[in-house]
């Protein structure tokens, strides 16, 4: 068997190595257009701050090790320029010649290209994408060697935010310019406000709903006329699939221009496979195909393709898009569908809860708050997705949900999920357990909740808010216009609580207000509504916009 792999980064090299593991006698050739193979794409931003110290540290396996240790024929600076399907050959061009190479099976792993931006004056300053080791080295060395001060990052996805974080950690002034109203569009807007605040607090100038119109005299001008100091531009405004080679070979593409594959990563040519960022994946939650530029799915696809070449077949259920990111001192993770993604699919039969328990037992000095959002289908309670942001192990909590989603887990399963417990590691009822219980209370109509995103309108409409925290906490900060009746005084002051209009009840994290709500329900009140997130959630939800927009805060103080 002779297998040719086009593309020698993560997915392509994994497929090549898997082919060789299955059949030591197989001839496996890898053609890579660039100078390096098997480097860590995901590690590139961390070279900018020297957390990954040298460019050599980004290379997972040197070319010679792949040849001698793995038995692969790896050829860098070799570009496959055409596929001759009838002859089962590829035409390859290097610095010296152009030649044809035959194959029995062909695996395409070309990846994706950064989206090119047309900005007047972009060539007047140093600029680059952040896709290769050479890109990371160029940004690092140019900024450092020329004593540059001001970096502008265009794009608010994972690469853009990681680049911004590491440039800031390296001591540079950093501005992030994002076309949309939030960074990380796969997260919901209410959750991502926590990360907006983190960027703001760490000195990153975040420009949302903005585009750069021109660059001149080391200043970038954005559409509203503001000028931003600009010595270097990092472009990270999305990617497009490298599918030109496949298109020219009459391989079928999807509507978005990705290489179309089946469940075995096979194209419409029975001898050609495609994997990685140039393909779309099946989303097991939406039952639709989607782009997914993540290393984990690419690794799975490489194994699926290699196995199928040698007669092994997988039954793969699809992908969830589970992912995580560190933003300075906050960690964020997400799996399944977000509310925004459900809205885009036209789905309305869903709801969600937000809980803010400690990650560890509160008496432990390193216990940190975590913001855990669980999304579920109504009326079934089937889990649809989760997001978590904390200064601790956010990915651990989301991994729990990611493990459950393929099996149709429900709120009841979330309540009963058993996790490892000891005070240094977790709380006895973990965030997922809490979220399951709150969700079950909501879905069974045990009580109603007001979403954080709606609280501002409720305050501006003069609705009645009841704060059940102690007076000293109330004095430090509360919802504007709220009435303070501490939990311990509630039963003796019932006549102060109206019954003829909604009463929106809150505390710090919704634990005490839940006790108060149940007590009031038991005493005949049927007009009590829980404020999602309570004071802590609202503090993070409102803070960034309060600081950057011309608006009055609905809070008299923040707990952040």
C-alpha cells in the first residue's frame, strides 16, 4: 500500500503515523508546502510571551525523527499542485523540480488559510497572521528587537484573544479590534462579559463593533474615527478552507467551500480522503454540518481515515465542539450548543440556568467562584450544552457535560452525576449537580427566574426588587431601588412585601434568596421570582459595559 498525505501539521502527521502503525510495510509519503512539520499550532501564541521560550520548543517532532523513528518519508517545501485522479498521481513542485508521484490512497490535510484583510495602509507597519512557527517568531522578534510598544490584534476568536493575552503579558500595549459585539462568538453574550471584564482589568483596549478603515503614521483608524497607536498588526479574523486543490480535481465541496467527506472521511473519490480544517464535521447536537478548527476532532479524523484505508471502520457519532481558553486569570470552557447557536437554528424549546458555587469547599483558602451555565431542552430536560468560566478548573466541569451529551443525558442525570469529592478538590454537590437541581426546579415550575440579561430593563421599569442579604452587604452594593429585608427578618416583616405585583428576589449567589423564595411561597406568596446570578452574577454581567459605555449602572456597587 502506498499512501500520500498532503499536509504535515497535526492531522496529516497523525494520519501518516497511524498508517505506518497499522502496516509497517506501507509506503507513506508526506508532502508539506512549508518549512516545518509536526509543530504545535495551539502553542504558537504562548511564544509571544515566552511562556514557550523558543521556536524550537514549538516543534513536537523533528523531521529526521519522523523519518528514522516512524519510518515515514517526510518532505518539506514540497507543494502538491494538482491531483491526477485518473492516473492516481499527484504533481509535486519543490525548489528544484516538478514531478509526479503515484498513490494507492491519498489523504488531504491542507488545513485552512487566514482570512485576508484589505486595509488601506496595512503595509506601512509590520503585520502577519499567527498560523506557523515562522509567524510566531516574526511577531516575537520584530516587537522585541525593534523595541515596539503597540500591538493591534484584529479578531476576537481563540487565536486573537490568546495572541492579545500573551502580547500583553510580554509588556506591550494591546488593542483588540472585533467586528461583532463580543469576543468568542461560540460563547453566549451573558457569559463572555466575564472575559470582557478580565481583558479590561488587565489593560487590553477592547474595541467591539469596530473595524479598522486605514493605517498611517503608526496609527490605526477605526470606523468611528478613533485612532489607535499601532506598531504591529496581528490578523486573526477567521479562516477559509484550503480546498482549491480539491476543487480543481473535481472533488465535491460543501456549500461553504469545505471538502465534502462521509463518516469515514472519504471524498467522492474512493481513493481520496480529507481531514482537518479543510472539512466540516457533523454536530451531534444540531444534526447539521459545521466547520470546527480544533485539534481534537482533527486527531480523531486522522485515525478514522487511516483505519478505513486498511479496512477498519468506525461508527462516529459526531462532534460537540468542546473547547477551552485561558484569558489571563480566568479560564473558560464550552461544549454542545449555546443559546445563540440554538437561536440561529430556530430552536425555541430550550431554557438555561446559571449557578455560582465555589469550586472547592469554602473554608479552603484557594476556593474560587465559578460561573456555570447549563442549557437544556424543554419540556424533556435533555441537556444541550454547558459553559463555565472561573479562575480554576472550568474545563473539568464542562468535560463532565461533554461526557454526558452523546448519551442523551437529562437534568435528572446532572443531579445524579457522581463526582470525586474532598475539600481540596470540589464541593460535595458539584456545579453540575447544582445546575441540574435548579433546572429541574424551573422545568417543573417550582419557581420562576428572571434572566440576567433582562434585569436592566426591569430596574428601569421600576419593578420591585427584594434583597435578602445582611445590611452591611446591602450598603456595599445593591440593585438600584431594591428593598433590603435580611433573610433572618423575613418572617417578621411579611407585611412589607407586596402581593399585588412581581417581587424579584436576590442575594449574593442565589442560595439565600432561594431559601427566602421557598419560605415566602409557603406563606402564601405566589409572585416571587428569582433573579438569575444574583448580585455576584450581575456584578460581572454589568461591569464591563458600565465602564465602557455611556450608561448609568443599575448597581450601587460591584462585588468583583
